[in-house]
């Protein structure tokens, strides 16, 4: 199920692909998040957006260099609630 049932944008897909490259593989990213690899594959191909709780977890990794708005640019309108 996609988070908030939003259609992933090109920006979502670029950010998740950057994240996969940073972690080395879809499997490594899935292991880090404690989820199954097919979830990552769905994000990469644009079938689903990354859930907010996973975007938040990844945005805390300062070495990755992506913020929550990079991973979920569709939530910009809610930015004032999570700053």
C-alpha cells in the first residue's frame, strides 16, 4: 500500500535510487529498514511512494545527505508540522 496513496514523482524515484546506491543494493536497504526487498523495488519502479516513517528514518542518516522532503517531496505542504 502506498503512503497517503500519492503517485510517486520523478523526484521521489531519483531520491530512492540515490538511497539504494548509497546502501549498495535494494536488499541492503531493505535489511536496514527491516522490510522485504520487493517493497524497495516497488518504490524504485514508482509503484508506491516510500512510507513517511521510512523516509524519516533515512533522513536521519546524515551520511546519506537526503532530507525527508527529498524522499517525499509531495509532503512539502505539511512542512510546518515537522520542522
